[in-house]
C-alpha cells in the first residue's frame, strides 16, 4: 500500500516539475519562485493555462494522482486505526 502511495507522490512531483518548466519562461522568475514555494499556485496556474500551454493531460494526471494519494492515505490511516485495541 505504501509503495503505491509513494508512486503516486512521485508521479505528482513529476507533473509539478513539468508545470514549473512551462511556467518559468511564461511568467518569469518571480512567479516561478512563488510556485516553488507554494505548489498550490503552480497547480492553479496550470489549470488556468492548460489550453494555452498544452498542459491538459499533465493537469489531468496531476489531479488524478493527488486524489489517488489522498484516498490511499485515508485508507491506510483507517486501516491502521482499526487495528488498534481499546483499553
């Protein structure tokens, strides 16, 4: 289960870097550094400019990987919690 979680997070990181590569020449260094500090800005910028910079497939994959990692994390947390015994 954790391997699948780490693979989803690695894929998410790859999508993040691909969006950053498109963002730096288009928006400049200041907004690129802002995107490095705050990944949510890169995510929103990627969706807002998906058609302009041909990022639709990358953004769809990034969104799916984020949802998948949240789901796997929640499932792993619930399964760990259910294994606890009450005192």
